[in-house]
C-alpha cells in the first residue's frame, strides 16, 4: 500500500521484529510516519524524535507543492517537469533540496533515483492524506504517546511553524528543542550539534539507546 497508513504499517512491522528498545528519529515525511507509528501502532519504541510536527496541527494546511501534487493532472505534470529539469532550464528536486541545506552529492543521488515510479508513489502518498494529516489521521494525536518524544524545530526553515510545533509537542507529551539558524536539512548542516541534542535526550531516558542501563 502506497498510502499514509500503508507506509506506517511497514516500519511498525519491522520494529516489532527488533530485539530490544528502539529510538526512532524521523525527518519530513519520515517524521510524519514516525508520529503515526508511535501513536497508532503497538511497537517496542523507547523514544521518538521528529521535526515538522506542525504538519499534524488542526490549523495546518498542506504547503503549496503538496496541494499541487494532490491534484490531477497538475501533480503528474509537476513531477514530470522535475524529472526532466536536467534536460531543460528548470530546477530538479535536488536543486530545491540544496537550497534547504542538502549537500550536492546527496541531492544528485535523489535526482538519479527520481523516476516515474517514484513520482507515482509520492503522488499516491500525498493524495492519501486529504485534505490534510490531522483531518485524515489526527484522532490519535490528542493524547501523549506511550514513548517519550522530542520535537525538533529548525528555526531557519521558512516552513517552520513554531507555535503549532509547541502545541503539538504539548498534545503528544513531548519535549521541544529549537535548532537555531538551521534549515530543513538540519541533520546535514550541523551533524555534530544535532548528535549532541539527540544524545542529551537519550541520556535523559531510563536506559541507553541500546536498551542497556
């Protein structure tokens, strides 16, 4: 299943097969899936860290690109143009992601992997969460999750919604850490700083990331 629930079910299944507590870290759409997995599935997750928690807020509406991808044939045309940009004057996905902090090597890997099947999967995923994430699956997010959580907020990301992130952290019973000056690609921009944030969070939990005391 290439919809929101199908994508969440797969990691939930994999997590149940892991021997020992797990600390989950999710970014962007992976963060949305991490929130869904921990809130709606019985999984042996010790903690959950994510960004873009604002995407689950009742007042949030999909960003402009996502709203376009939910339309047909506009979404198909948009992603076809992104795939063909290397042969034209437009921008690829990699170009867009580099503006958000991604390094050129990883951006090229994404462009190389972006084919028609990838576009189709992206369209199905965004179209399955309509009109937005909260309306579609938000009924499970008005109470704290079983696993302790941390919401990361890169303040340099123009899409960040701090007030909504703060409200979602409260709803989920999670902590919140602002990553001052970092953008959407925070984990690539300053990995040492981010690693320090994660280690401090994990060390505050009853056991280490591997489940040991």
